[in-house]
């Protein structure tokens, strides 16, 4: 018969946790033989029948242990790709010449267009040295609402995470799940991290985006230039409540901007638009090697060169932005791990989203300076991930 223990912390049906933030599981009620010098508790995180994380703690005979299972949740999402979101954004970009298209949805993806959260469960076991000198390993059970589980419902996980500041504002770790953020009206709780207190500046033909969040998953939605997000409650669209959870107003410039896609800290794909400066570079690198030849008395050397490079790069700017939007550019766009740029290269029939790397122009970005009566901007270099 399995040993009965208690479990608390960040787990349970109906809860969704970010894989890039600490996810703490507390185990209590462990009972060990008095004289066992070896008392180890194990916690397995299981997804689709496969153990994604195996954690252990030599308790020293203590009756409790705690684990951070975030690394296992990241392993659950290790196969993530964003092809569907990039394709949806491409469809919106292509639709700028079509009056019949309003928005395209991306995700990894169920019939409703959501990138579905991934459920997992937990297994707890304990191992100790018995009085007869043999090691004994037993699976533990947990009683939840009168039901005894050996495979414990862990909840669901989603890619992305909370910042340290956001975590410091949450009263208890149990409340640090996606549903906590969704239903409190906290703007940073949305899967999109775009500010909503002031308009988003974009080019005259730029696409825009919003990321919807629900109990099932997240959904990236991309809008062609003639369209924008609509309220959740269209019948009462004038009310402030109806607009909660939707994108900021869009302020279109009279000139074209360069459109980017990037994966924000919540693991959702968003758009932003930047000004291209009149500066482009192409990398050109050559490495020289000396070929090995038979020894000779007279000086002789045969050289071979291997060229690399041919990657285009551009100097770009966010344009003059409010303080809130400058912080967003600096803390969301610049550090994003994956980015794409809408680019029509030589010989291409149309502009396509292609992978890029982004390098800040300076190690630190000035957000505001009270001694100057002017707005600031974020300067950076965008380099194509493709050569040639």
C-alpha cells in the first residue's frame, strides 16, 4: 500500500503555471524508519506518459521537502516552434492589398486557434534503508478532496514567465498562475505585454497584433492595416470593461516602417514596427589558411582563403516613444530570443518574415532625462539570419 503524504504549493487541476518561472511543490508528511541513514524522496513530472523531470532530495530523515519543477516544464515545451504564428502574420501582411481579409490567427493549435496549455501530473516516491539492510522504494499517494491519487494532477503549463518584480507582487505562490492574471484586470497579466495607456506607433502599412488568453491557451491574432482588435463585448463596446484585454490604440505614421515579429516573455508572438535609418551593411569576412606542402629549401607558401558573411544588416530606431513604450521596447523586444523581420530581398516576389538578430546600439538605453525637453528612442541593428 502506498504511503499517504500531503502536497501543497503550485499544482492542481484548473491551474496553469509559466514554465520560465519557479514552480514550487511542497511535500509534507514523509515518515521514515528511525535508524535509516538513507532517506530520499523523489518527484517525477510526467507528460504524455514520459518522465520529463526527475527530482530527488536526501531529506536526512526530515518529514518535508520542496522542489522547483520549472526545468521539467521547460522540457515539456522543448519542441516548441512558431511556424503557425509566423504564417498567420505573413497572411495578414499579404492581406494588406486585399479588402476581404481582417485578421489571421496563429498557434500550436487546436480547432479554436489556441496554443493549448500542456497538462502534466506528478508522482512521488520515497526510498530508505530498511532494518534488514535492503533498500526499499515505495510510491506515495496523496488525498485530494476525498480522492486518493498516485498519479497526482499537476495542472497545466505554458511557455513564458513572470518577472521578479511581478512575482514579488503576487501574495502567495499558489496564486501565480495564468488564471490569477487573467481575471484580475492586471494589464501585465495578458499574454500580450504591450502597454495600453498610450497609442502604439506603427507605419502606414504595418500589421498589428494582440494575443488573446483563455482557460485553454493563448492565441496570436494579426491585423492587416485596415483593421484593429474589437472589444470582447461588441454590444457594449463603449464601456471600459469591454476593452479590457485588448490592444492599445494604433497611431499610424505617414511613412512606412519595418515590421518585426518576436516572442515576448510570455511565450507569445507579437508585432512591433521600427524606422529604418539610411544605413545598410553587408558582412564580409575572409579566413586565410596555409596549405601543407612538401618541404622545400626555397621559400614557398600556398595559401587558401575561405570567405564567410554576406549577411545584411540595418541601423534602425523605435522612433520617439513615451516612457512606457520605451521600457517595453527595451525590456520586451531587445532581449527576445526569437525575432523575424518583414523583408523583400533580391529576387523575392513579395516581402517575407525572415529570422533576424537584433543588437542594441548601446549597452544601456536612456528611457528619459528630465533635464531635456524631448522624447527618447531605442536604437539597434537588425541583421538577417540568412546569408547571400
